[in-house]
C-alpha cells in the first residue's frame, strides 16, 4: 500500500514555486492527474495513481511531500484520517477493566488522536469523509474494542478525560479553583480530592493565575471528581516534580477496579512503568501515520521500545537500541574548579534560599533534584547572573542559560526563522547539536509556529552553542517524548565531554537525570518557605538522599538495565531499604 502526504503549511501553493511537483511527476507527464491543484492552491496526490517514484519528494523545494510504501499486512482500512494526504491512524489502544493501560510512542504518532477517539471527543471516519457508528462496530468486529464501543453506545461506559493541553483551561474557564472543582464534582468527594491533590492553599486563587504544576493537579483532580468508569489521562505528569509524579501515579493506580478502566499517555518511562499494568506501543512515522502494536505487559513493552524491535509485529522501530549502564555512574573525578559558593543567602518575598558550600568543576554534568517551589530556578538564576545573592560569596562565571519557561527565551524573537535563530549552532555545532536533535526540518519555520517539543530542542541547541563555561538548562526534558529525552541527554552529555564544559541540569525525570548526570545537587526544605542547596555530591550519595525522602527504591531491569521503581514493601524494596541503598542496591 502506498501513502502520500502533503504538508499544507509547507506547500508554497504556486508562490515562488511553479508547481514543480506537478511538472516532474511521470504520471502527470504521461497525461494522468496524479498531482493536482486544490481550491486553496495547494497540491493533492492521488495515492491510487502514484507509482512511488519519489521524484516529487526530491524536487519539492519546500520539502512538503512524503511518500511511504507500507508492508502488505498494513493494507487494512484506517481508523481515522485527517483529510486527503493527511495523517492516518491505524487501530486503537485497548482499554481493559481492572487495569491501567499505558500508551507509549513518539510525538506526532497519533497518541492524542487515539485517546480522543476512545474518549468520545473525536469521531473516527475510517479514512473516509465520515463513517456511521454501525460501520465503526463492523470495523472492530471480533475485538475487545468492539465491545467497548457497544458499551459506549449503550451508555454503560461513562468517560472522564484529562486533556494533554491543560494550558487551554484558563482560556475556557474563568473564576476560582474552588468554583471549577465544585462545578464538575459528581461524586461528592470534593474535600477528599482537595486533600489528596494538595490543593487547599490555592482554592481561592484565580484559575488564570496558578502555576503549570498547580493547573495540572487541578485538571487531574477535576477528572477524579467525575462519576465515570473509564478514565483517560493524556500526559498527567507534565509540570509536576518527582514527588508529585509519584503521588499522582499512586492515585491513578487506585482508580483501577473490576468496574473501572484507566488509560494513560505518558513519556516519563519510570513513572509509566510504575503506574501501568499493560502498555500499547504506537509506531509508524511521526506526522504521517501511526500504528498501535499489540498489548503487552508494561515491562516487556518498554524493553522492546528501548530495544527498537517489536517481536510480535516483527517490526524495527529504531536503528539502534537505547542502552543503559549496568552499574550506577562512577564518582566524578574532580578537575579544575569553574565556580564555587559559600554561605549564599537570597530572600525572595517570604521565601529564603540557602546554599552553604559547593563547587562546580570543568567537564562536570550536575543533575538538580527537588520539589517545585523550593528554589531550584532561583539558584540557577544566581549562577546565571540574573539574581544577586543578599549575602555570602559567589564566584561569577560566563554562563549560558535556558529558562524553564520557553517563551522567556524567545521574547521578541517569535517572527524569526529557526535557521537565523540557530545561526551560531549551525555554523559551529552542526554535527554535535543540530543533526542529532533533528533540527534541519525546522529551519524555515518561524519560532512562533513551533510546538513545545520543537522549541525545547531548538533552545537546547541555542543554549549549548553560546560561548560559555557553564551551561544551565532548566527542565530540558519538558515537552519531549521518551525518544527525544534519551537523545537530548546523550547530546548534552557528549557536548560536555567533548568540549570540556560544565552542565547543570534541573529536571524531574529520574531516568533522564540518571542518563546525563555524574553528580547531583539536592534541594531540601519546604516549598514556598525555605530551600537548602545540598551538594554537588556523588551520584550515589545524592540519589540515596533524595530517594529516601520519597520512600522509594530503584533497581536495574534485568534485560534493559533501565531504572525501575520497586513495588512498595516488595522483597527487593525491603532489602534495599534495610541496607540504606535506595539507588540500585
């Protein structure tokens, strides 16, 4: 089967392009109408006439055309297609009662489209202009998905859906947090949910003025307050710190029962592994088509995902497997000191930040762990020279800083093309940064049109390409999918090693920090009141100290060697805690 895709945003529609694709197409040249103009001036490709020569793909100046030849086993009818030459989704994840089912895949592969269909928000068209419900049932005949849609039709299934883009909530709703939650409460569990999600202190706050992490918890709490038996959570850990992620994961797991099904899309592999029982991997080609693999236990699914080969489907989804160390990273060997601090204190409103003593060395990658609101970003801004300590000594250094909030880094740059914004990175680090972060396809896009993940990758490259001795990256894994997180970690680690530079990386993804860090800074104290900077310290010491506060232990997976959270009170968990080895005991 042959699929043809036209990126309508990239297609010039005859502007500065005399429809080269139409002129070079062999079918067109022989009198056929394989590539034609549509009413809006863009081009359309007839997949039945296309011979798959690829000439139009190579000759299109805007790189707007893609042609794929699918294997015979994928010639089945799609579940949904976004118009002619648009994205195609094949099959759907499988919700199961008494289970938390995960969905794992790269950005642009159709995860959100799939869960929106299951949540009843998007009506599948089966690749046509439209499709009836009877056609949908016939399409899934003989599968458990058919039973799901039948129950949905018969109103035996009530759905509660937490969307991916929580940023839209303040645009759709105005008022206090308390009013929003009471408005959606169908369970009379308002007080219990407020306590479980730690929302008491923000109930009187305007929904438009709360932080991203607070908004995420409000959105999940609102979903819990719905009287439903099918819960869907699309990326529930975004904006949350690791402590909040663990808490949310436990609460989501608690929803599962014989009468309740839960579906979760998640990129944090450690949390996905901890939260779900079974997982559907989605593969294909991002932005073009997505396929749902067979349901597997989450451990097997993640291991196959990292290995890049899906055994049941006999499909390779990655050129090289993603590998992890068998042992914890070795202790960092001190080199020349880049900067140091002693008895630093900074008061911001009623919040107090304290850093007793610490040093950063050349060629060192330091991970930073701590709760939200405990001073991590404030400390990074001190190192970046944007904040001045009230007291104590601090050696200033030439630093390059990527802020937590991406719009801060591109203020007044929204109309600039990526190719101009990244001029230095392209000239100096094309092989080290631009290519591995796959930034070439973004060159002719304006900054304002980039997705969160695209802008994050652009800013990582921009930050590392600047002339500095210390590179400060605040939450670089945000908006990135699991694949991109691993690639970004490798790119950043290799950059530090090859150029003998120091990196300080604030993040909440333990797997990401496990990959990139050789030392840790741990923040302790009380959010919004006091933050204490502890470290830098060796990786094992820092992780043990931090994981002890969470009450969780990590082990290595036998096959992939990736970090996994031990089940609470399991034999391995009790054994590691008794030894004080929370980090790979």
